[in-house]
C-alpha cells in the first residue's frame, strides 16, 4: 500500500519537473538562438544498479541494490538542432547556418552562444545583447570611432579593412548555463556558413510544446488520483481494521 503511494508520488514529482521544463521552453519560444530542453525519465530501478569491482572477473560488473519503485528525472536534455533563420536586415545580426557557436567573454570565462544579435558600444566594442564582448581570432573585437560591419565569411570590417574575424567553434559536451549561453569543450570550426542580416530563431515548436504540456498535466493528474486513492485506502485501514 505504501509502495503504491510512493510510486504515484514519484510520478507527480517527475511530471512537475517536465511541466516546468516545457513552460521554460514556451517562455523562450521567441528568444534568438534558444535551444529547447526536454526532461528524460528513467525508472527508479535503474538508479539502484551500481557498479562495483568484481575480484573474480577483474573488472567492474553491475549489481542490483535495494529494490526501488516509481520513476525519476534522469537528465534535462538540450536539443541542439538549428532553428529557422529569419532575415532582419541589420548589419550586425549574424546567423550560423548549420553547426557552430559564437564565442563571448564573460566573467566566468569563455562561453558559447547561437545568439548573433550583436551591437557596437560607444567605445567600438562588439557585444551581445546583454553586453558580453564578442571574441574574434585576436581577442575582443573593437574598432573605436568606426562602425563595424560583418562579412559572410566572418571577417569583421571597419572602413572596408579587416580588423578581426569571428571565432566560430564546435562545442562538445555542451552544457546550458543560462543567459542563452553554453559551456563545454570548444574546438575551432574551420568550415562554417554565416548569414549576415539574419538571426536564428528558437528551435522550440510551440504546438508540440503545448501538446506535451497537456500530456504532462494529464499524467500528473492521473498520479494525483492514485495518491488520493491510496490515501483513502490507508485511512480506511487505520480506522476500520481491528474493529469488532
């Protein structure tokens, strides 16, 4: 009886996390270069399988520990597939058509983003929408007193002269850190395609996200009804068992 209550409660908790992830995706449906997240579940039994050293085999082998029940969130997976590209006409808007990330300088170190909505500060520094300096092959991109333009091959120009080139990298084990930026192991990307005067849209499908939210709500409600049923059964057991 308590086992059933535990299973139903774990379902409620897992669906609550899924609902929060979907809601965050919908809130960022119009965020430039945003990548959708998805809650990945696993049964609690899987988390009980741990690895130990087997002295007879001389290697690690799986062993089942205490038998748990229910489900839990295994990870929040980020969908890194490119979003659609929309023309804006702004000279400092750049979209990566395909793989790759822009590199920006943050207080935490180098971070990576697909948001190419850049602007130029009064001191000539090229920055992101939230003011983080954009990095080129020579460091922070800056051209004091001269407007910057960006060529389709990534060259940054001032008065027609190349002052730097955008760093485009491929990121392995990309981890979302917030503010539309990622951390991970970056390697220079030699072949890439840019569209100037355009921005990459979020890869969130609003229709699919709404369907997933309804599914998550119904699954939550089903688990909730199971919790109420088990609670009622326990109440009857406490009040009625033992009566003569």
